[in-house]
């Protein structure tokens, strides 16, 4: 059986089998990653996977799942950044039964 060595930030070097590792290869290569549950502390560890790491893991028997980065991630962003205050205001808005009407009223002002 193939043994793959990886590093847990808490426990250091650990030994895994190909079945212990989840490899996600993105069509936008910089977003590819692999993850595993540390066999010692059970922490979920996620690390980036460049082309070299992808090839090493696949050659070691790890199955890859291909995924696509949502288009929204690469869209141009306009307007101010969404802040924690905005999130709190939105949460308070949803707590009221008339939240949808309030949201429409606030949106119409902009």
C-alpha cells in the first residue's frame, strides 16, 4: 500500500494513504487544493496543490475531482466593500417580518 507523507500544522509530519486525501483540481489552477484529516489530532488540513503536487498525488494513487471556479469570483467588483456593520444591519433587517418591503425601500433609494 502506498504511503503519502504530509504535514499537519499541529502534529508535524504524518503518514496517509491515498484514500485519506481529497484532491480538488480546479480549471483555474491556482485554486486547486488537497485536504486530509490528520490521523493524530483529527484536524482538517487544507493545502494548495500546484501542478507538481497534483501530479505527485495522482501518481501516488489519490483520486482527483475536477471543479470550476464560479464566474462570480472573477467578476469586476464595484462599490464599497461589504463590512461587518453591513452584515449586522442585514441580520437585523431579516429579524423583522416586513424585511422584504424594507429591503425594496432601501434599494429604491440607491
